[in-house]
């Protein structure tokens, strides 16, 4: 972009701020100086006119003396009153000025006063030397002759223009100093105020070059710059946490995958060696090996599915939210749980409740909670499922979870020491917690009353019941 705006945008931010401050001050100073000059001129003009209008009265003897001087019958007054220029104009337009004064050519207005047509007049004019004058002319009648004359009293306008010129130069000098000072102050303020921005820019460049997310900017005050610094520190902290979680997820995933893969590899090598050497494996052992391979493949598939679920960003939804019947989803999950634990007794009391969630993700979350209860329930035990006013509780009668382990149950890949020999990856409850949070709900695990088993509680906000389909 060319032109003044483009050149302005090409400047550094501190230079633009200093230039804008200097420009604003220049405009303000110019406006104040101009207003001051005009007000002063108006005041001086008013004072000059007032001094003429209130000039000492010229008595008749002084006029008579001046007339006699003009007619050659006398010397005339030697000192006109004050600093005024005095002259007399008769009806014929003849001008008689006081000694030492420069004649001022009468105007039509002055002649009208001399002819008795006007009482007085105030105007500007020029004397014979070209000097600008301010003139007040008034009529004066002499007795007993009855002659009427116009008396003109004048003062130089340089009494006003001179101080105004001096004032203009003073205002120009002061304005220039003010603008230069404002520009310097603006540059200093810009440098001081933008120092945190420079620190932020240096920090961003450092992070971009080194990927060091431990950088933090010192925060001082409560202004916008401090808010920006806090936001940057929060962002780098979140990025560092995310990177640590990603690294931890990869490490935990590798650790969890290593065990089933090692066992699967061992079983496959045994089967391959049997075929290569011709030494047949007993049918029962071969069947056990195939069953183990199948179970390990199933475990790997479940683990990979859980990893894919956790690979989605926390803020992203796996699908569009819909109004779904939580009681229907729970019934479907119960059917699967009864198939996995046929020796268990599962009771259910489900009151109708509708929520806004993604159906498949919500069903998987309920299934994971029920699978967890099935896995830790003793043979022939009972699982109690209740849905009442948006709270789904699942109680088992297993060994329970120690109080010191409860804060960790929703962490990825975390499994209690007593459950490490049981199938599972430690991702089920982590997926449940994220799904419930995305639906606006909350999940908690607590010891069952009496210390017998664990109670899993899922609370979800209700949604309007959808209209029946036609």
C-alpha cells in the first residue's frame, strides 16, 4: 500500500506512536495558539477603540487655537492631548492638523460628520506617510459663531499589530518546542510502554527457534500488556503440558502394546516352529495357543480403538450432539454386560431421562463403566444399576478401590496394582470421563456404603424430550 498511510504503516510501532502523539500535540497546540492570537487581537482592538472613544474631551479653546494656527493667526497647540493625532475638518472639507502631526485624508464619513449629518464615526484609515491609523471623528459646534467642525482623534494601529506580531512569534516558538518535546516524550513513552511487547516478541521468537516451552514473561500491573503476558504464559504452559501428555501417551502406549505383542509373537513363533520342525503340538496345547492368540488380538484391537478415541482433541466432539434417551442407551449397555458376565446378577431401575450427547460415544462410556463393574465383581456377585433424575449409578460388590488410588482412576493407562493382571489397558475410565465432560456432566467413583465394592456415578444435565416420530 502506497501513500502516507502505507508509509506510516511501514514504520515501527513505537515510531508510529511517537509520530501520532506529536501530531496530536501539534494540532492541539496550533488550535490553542490560534485561538489565543485571535482572542488577544480582539482584546487589543477593543482596548484601542475604547481609548479613542474615551479620549479626553478637546475643549473649544483648543479647537479655536488650532483654527487660528491654521489661518496664520497663531502658533496653535504645541502638544496634542496624550499620544493622539488631532485634526479638525470643516464643512468644506478643509483639514487642519495639529503641529507635528501627519495629515489623515478625510473620508466621506468624516465629511458627513463635519456637515452635521452624522454625530460620530469610528473607522480605520491611512495618514500621509502610509501609516495605518484608527480614527474616531465626532462633531463639535463653536459658540457664539455656531460653526460646526469635525474633530478627528487617531492612534496608530501598530499599537495593536506590533504586539500581535511579537505574540505570533512567541506562540510559534513555544508551539515548536512543545511539538518537539511531545515527540520526544511520545517516543520515550512508546519505548517504555512497548518494552513488554518486545519481551513477548523475543520470547515468541525464542520458542519458535528452540521449542523451549518453559519460557515465562514477568507480569507487572493489570493493564492490557500484563493481560497479554499472562495469556502468553498460560499458552506456553498449556502447550508444555500438552506436549508432556503427548510424550507420556506415546510412552504408555508403547509400554501397554509391548506386553500383548510379546506374548502374541511368542505364541506365533511356537506355532511356526511346530510347522517347520514337523513336531506337532498336542491338540489341547494348540487350541490353548490359538485361544491365547485370539484373546491377544482382541486386546490389541481394543487398545488401538481406545488410543484412536484418545487421539482426538479434548475440545473436539466425536460426532454431532443429539437428544438421546439415556435409559435406552443404558438398557443396550446392560445387554452387553450380561453377556460378558453371565454368572453375575445385574439389577436395573431406569427412570426415563433425556440428555444431549453423541449417541455412540455415550453408549461406549456406559459400556465401559459396566465392564469395569463386571471385571471386578466376584463370581455370582451382584451389580446394581439405577438411573434417577439424571444420575446413573453403578454399584459392584468387588474389592473396592483404596482411598489413596481414587484420585488416579481417570488418568490414562493408570491401573491399580491389584488389577494389573486383569485384562484391560487402563484407558476405559479416561474415555468415560472425557465423554461425560463433553456432554456437560460429571463422573465420580466412591467407596460403596459399608466398604463393600465401588459406586460409579454419572450425572448428566437433562434435555427436552424429542417429539414422537410420525
